[in-house]
């Protein structure tokens, strides 16, 4: 069992800490990939429960100020999940290093409830949604981001989602 874990740990370390030879030069301009996790809440769901949030972004930077990407984020809460696959952009105030940034995304949302909360005939909905966010690039390519996401469901319900995620970006 332990001998199987060693190659997996080496592979994970290589992926999370790319070298110059892998074309990740630390500059925002060019290809990037980001993985994140955090917490969030949905206004329309009952209670003050926090949910678990995952985030994935992949794209490119036409300059050191701007990132353009495809993203997927999902919030799991109270036996339900709400996700959004979107196209987005982020604008960094500084061209390199630590920087405040703003972000926006527009895409397709999907809501699936196992608890019966405002569900359609098959227990799920999908429609258009958007995200607005503000964040800060921390040391070692970590990005802390607070987002507001609004998802319009087929039933006419507007879900308002608030998330806070910490993401690792390989530039």
C-alpha cells in the first residue's frame, strides 16, 4: 500500500509545482490552470448552513493584467448542488506579483436537489447565470476570491449564491 502512494505523491508534487520546462513561468500572460475550494451559501435555501465549493479554471492571459478562461464551480449544500460552467475574465490591477483583481463570468447553471426543494419533474433545473467577484493574489500563486453568483432557474426562482474560495493557479 505504501509503495503505491509514493509515485502518486511524486506525481501530485510535480503537477502542483511546475518547473520552467513545463512552460509555467509565473507570468499571467499565457496558459494557466487553477483549482480551488472554499465555502458558500445560497439565499433561497433554508437555514444558515454553509456549503462546500469547488472551482476549476483553465484559460490564457492575453496580457499580465487580463485572464480569459472557461470555469466550472459547484456548491454542495444540504444534499443539493448548484453548479455553473461559464466563460469569464479577470482584470488584475498590477501586472505581476500581489494584486487586487475583479472577475466576471456568464454561463449555464444547473441545480439538482435531493431534498425536494423547488425542483422540477426530474428534481433539477438549468438556465443562465452570472458571477461577479473580487479577489487578491497572495504569495505562491494563491488567489483568494469572494464571489456573488446569481442563477435564474426555469421555475422563475433567482438563486443568489455567495462564495469564498482559495485557489492555486499555475501560470
